[in-house]
C-alpha cells in the first residue's frame, strides 16, 4: 500500500535539530562519496532540499530523504539548511514509511 504525501512547507532549520530516520534505504557505505557531494554542494549549492517530518523527540525532525546531503552539509560545517516538510493530511506522517512514499509537491 502506498501512502500519498505532500511537501507542506519549506523552512530553514538548524542541522542539529535533525535525526537520521530509521527507514533510510541506504544502510551500507553511507559515507562513501560524501566528500565529493560536499564539494558539489559547496560549488553549486544544495539542488534538492532534505525532506523531513516531525521526529518522535519533540523539537527534532526525522530525515526521510537526503541522508547523504545532510552528512555532506555536516562535512561543510553548515549550521542550517533549507528543508522540505512532508505531511499526510493533518496527521503526522508515520516514521517508517519512507520506502513506500508517493510524493507530490504542494508547490507545483
């Protein structure tokens, strides 16, 4: 069963408020190529924002999409990043649904 979700908001958030989600698709060799990705982000910018939803811990946000971009931003010692917030209606998005999300942007 696919869960329909949408990008609800864009905000600049401190990277310290992010936690890596439990449902990340990439579980091995996560750090491989991070330096190259960090160099690209430094030269070109972050082309695709990190996608988050509220985490179980209050005031924190779980990374749903963009774990490697997050790690690259940490490598660059960035303090903040522009993030996309994913929601499903008025309910919190389930924490372990990353692999079956069907995302449609509310901005376009």
